[in-house]
């Protein structure tokens, strides 16, 4: 899908391409790909790089075209990985500015609505790049709140009973946090390279640079905190599972020993040797009583040793 936005007191959608517009492209069709490569003549290598889901944040210049790739958070349809990150490519030259993403994301539409609501003005291409980088950091924080809610829900379920499904849910969230941490680190490196561009660093708004740096730092720190908490939680539940297993094995061992006592007594009584009870009519009852007394004593002893 391709959308044209005019930069005038907020981003205003226009039906056709106008001068100095923002061209937003998401999940491009073959016709839209042809428009980008043939009519706008963006380098095909840039297009292919953005298509790679594992592409890292970076800056590249080719024939006057700038390529800036940053990582943005997305919701995934994969139940095993509910949150992921994807590359957002920003390609610009002269009065052409194109954003290209091969995945659907709520970030861009929210950014457009926010710019309209706040009447945000965009001075130049790098100003738009920084604002999109700021928006991506804010959306990382939004998704981190959703991740935190999932962690709390899984924790409540685990308090009732430890199930494999809940532990697997925590593992999936841990994978999401790893992707978030890696992407935020890449965006942070990209931001510092962008801020130090020799020919353009004097044109950047210092307040905007500060806002981007603060949000990036907050998103990184929050992700690290959640990741550390989740790691500690997984270690704690692993210890609980191991401790529960030890308790169960100890109880089963104690029960086996108690049940073995009557068997030992009956084995001695059943031997084919004189035992002074072979002619007694009460021999069976006496053996049963002896077994019961020894078993009760064993239970008492194990109880005292906290084996039950």
C-alpha cells in the first residue's frame, strides 16, 4: 500500500504525489515496486536491503540517495513470537522522501495522526527521520507495557499451578525482549552516527535530538529491566520445580520404606525354619501386629525427620 502525505501543519494525506511529499509504502505490490524503482529511480540495492527482515540499522549513501534503516516494533501473528521488530527504510534525495516497510505496523499511522493533532511541522528530511526514530522508541515502550501485562498474567497462572504452557509463554516473551534489546541498541548506534554527520549536524534541532536520546535510553533501560526480571523469574521457577521434585522423591522413598517393613516381617515368618509360631493359631495375627507396630514406629520416625 502506498500513501502520499503533504508536510503542512501536520501530515496531510493527498491523492497524488506532490512536490516535497512523504511517500509511505507498506507491503508494496508489484506495481508499487515498479513505481519506486522505475519512476522514482531509488537504488534497487536499497530496496532489497530493506526487504531483509534481519537487516540492521545503518546509514548508506549512493548516487546522492540516502538510505537510513531503523528497527521498529511490530505485532506478530506468530503465537510463539507475539512481538517482533522489522526494518523501516527511509530513502530520500532532493525533494523525494520514501519510507518503506514490508510489514504492517501501527507506528506510522499513529505518527500521522499525532502530527495532525499537534500540527507538527517538518523542516527537512533529517527532521522527519529523527521524528520517526522518536516515534519508534515510544512504540517500543508501548509494546513493553503489553509484554509486562503478559508476564503478570503468566505469573498469576504459575502461582496456581506450574504448567509447561505458562513456562513456554515466559520463554516466548523472553525471545521478544531479546529482539527488542538488539534492535534498540542498533537504533542507538544509528542515532549517534546520524547526530555526528559532518555536513548536517548543525541543522538538527537540539531539542529534538535530546528528546530522541532520552526516549531511546528509556526504552533500552526498560527493556533491560524487564529482561532481567524475566530471567530471575525463570530461574526462580526452575528452582521451585527442582525443589518440588526433590520433595516428591523424598516422600515416595519414605512410603516405599514403610511399605517394605511388612514385607520383610512376612518374609522372615514365611521362611521354612522353626520360628515358634508355626503351630500357633494366633501366629498370623501376631505377625500382623508386629508389622503394624514397626510400620507405625517408622512413620513416627520419618515424621520427626520431616520426611513426610
